C-alpha cells in the first residue's frame, strides 16, 4: 500500500509537470501550423496551471513550456 504522503507527492508532481508539458505541446502545435490544437492545449494548460496552488507558479510553468516548445528547433522532414 502506498502512503498518503507518496500519493500527495505524485499528485503535486503531476500538477506542476502538466502545465509545462501542455505549454510545450501547444508551442510545438502552433509552430507546426495547428492553431486550433495549440489553442485547446493552451486553454487546458491554463486550467491546470490555475489548479496548482501557488497560482503564479503554475502559469509561469505554462508560459515557460510555451516558450520552450515554440523556440525548440524542428527536425527536417524525413530525418
């Protein structure tokens, strides 16, 4: 059986990692020309970013992931 502290730690880890991941995927989708997908990912990332307890931290992680995904170098097709 897992303890309550371990379960709470995993939940907090997901709440902090999810805005970063969704922001990254949103930036990549926008750069690939999929604006509607990027907007949906950004909306859900904003919702999850607001669920993270220190609210500015969740939104900061979302913005960091968005910048990281948009600025990440793209691989050429076929490589």
